[in-house]
């Protein structure tokens, strides 16, 4: 009996020892897991400056909304009209001239070609815009246009034969749609162009615009369309990074009353147009149509 009792006692002791080892192993394993989790939690909290709400994603929706709001393009409002012209190098007067109105956020440009012989009344006397410009200069021409048409001119950009060509060449030419094949041989120049869209360099574009002046009313409409194509081509993503250099070239090459302050105040609108292009391009038969309500 004593021998059997010793065996039973020995058997129970080994079982208890095995159970104790398992418990000890489990305790160590749990401690390791808890330790790893604790280190991970501390690392995450440290990343978020120990802001528990941010760490668990409590403000993720707010951050997304904030980022969306910052990346949204602001709506810019503008309604500006500019006088553009090209005059003879020798003082003979205007070759061609336009008024162009640009509206934001509509991204709309409306162009009106001015006939150099268009009469305006100045101090009770009727004179052509060509005569006003030739005898009194661009400031007098702007004043006459404003008083005679009711259109407020926000600025002007003028050129002469060679400076016009130089500016177009600086831009690498502009794309113009020629509606019909042209074979023109006149007293001052010869122009041969095929029908369709093509890139015109300075000298060819200058001749094309002068040629349109020989076509009367239809030619003035085509000049307006050409200006809109030129404007749309310049206000394009291709020139986005060069926009400050282009303004500098205009200031140094052409005749303008637009200053660096004017450019800076309009820069966001210019950038918006270059990134998104013109949405609507319209021609007007008379300056008064530029200020008509839609």
C-alpha cells in the first residue's frame, strides 16, 4: 500500500508541474503580445502628437473636406474691355484696330473690329478714328471711343508694322483658320494661303489681316474671328509658365498703358483662362454690342 501511495503522489506532482509550465509559458506569451501592442500604440500616438482622436481617425472626414476646399478653383469676376491696334510705321494711320471684351467667370471674349474710317463726334466735330489717332494719338482715341460709343476702355495695346510681327514671332506664330483659299496680289503685298487652320508667323499674319481689310463688312467680321483665335491661342496652357515673360515682352515691345500693377491684379484671371481656355468666343458688329446685356 505504501508503494502504491508513493506512485500516486509522484504522478500528481508531474501533472501539476506540467500545468505550471504551460501557465508560465502562456503568461510570458501574453506579456510579449501586450508589450508589442503597447509599443505600437505609443508609436502611433507619437505620430499624431498624442492626439487620440486623430490617431483613431476621428477627424479624417474634416481633413478631407478641408483639402477639397483648398484645392477648389475660386470663382473670379471680371468685365474688361481693351483697345488693340496696329498702325503704319510711317505715321499714315491705323492698319487695323479692335475692341475686345473679356468676362469672368463666364470665360467669354467678344471682339469688335473697328473700321479706321468709322466716324466719332469729338467736341461737336465728326472725325474718323484714323484721323483722331493720326493727329491726336492713342489717349485721344480712347477718349473719343468712350464718349462716342459708351464703352469704357480699361487699357490699350498698340503696335506698328515691325513690332506687331516681332510679337507674333516671339509667340512662335498663332493658329488661324483661313476660310477660303487666298491668291491676292495687290499694290503693297502678295498673299497666297490655302484653306484651313494653319500657323501664321508675323509677316504672313500681318498681310492676312491687311488683306481682310479689302473685303469690307465680311472682312471686318473675319478680323474679329482672327483676333479671337489669337487670344484663345495665347491664353492656353502652352504659355502658362511664360505668362510673366509675355507681359514683359508686351511692355517692352508694344505701346501700352497697362502696368505691372494692372498685370498683378489680373494675374489670377489670366491664369484661370490659360488653364481652362475661353469657353465662349463671339463677334460684335458694333462697339455698343460689347456692353449689351445678355
